[in-house]
């Protein structure tokens, strides 16, 4: 199994309580690295999703309304967004509302 795991990752046995403590210590000391795509692309932390079938456009079409928070780079309605399970979709509009968590992110150093 060790030869199938990518380089830099080690496999540990979890046979004894000491092995478990060793694993927890490693997890605690591991520095979490932000993925590159988070800095380069906008992404949405969805708070809710509403799907409304379109009666005018025929069967099989629907409007998907996603409410949540845009993070990363600024999002534009001219972009194509990937919706997991639905594929890449065009955006009609993006409505900006007050971000109730913005102050907390600034205090923690999360940026604007």
C-alpha cells in the first residue's frame, strides 16, 4: 500500500493507543495549505439552493438560484460556473448583499 501513496505521505499503523496519539500529534502539527485555486478563482459557499422548473422554455429546463457567499476573486455574471452534478452553467445575475461575516474575516486576517 505504501508504494501506491504519493510521495511525501507516510502510512502509519493504528494498532495501539500510542499509534493513535502519534497520529493526532502529527495532525495537530500539520500546517494546512490553502489550495491555489482558492486564490485564483471565485467560489461560492452555498447557504441555500432553490430549483424552479421553467414552464416557458419547455421540459427539462430549470432556473437554479444559489444563495451564499462569494469568496476568492470577484465573481462576474459573464463567467461560467461549475455546479457539481449539473455541469458548467451561465449566470444571469449576481446580487450583492451585506456579508454578515466580513468583519470577523477581517479580524482574523482573511482579507476584504
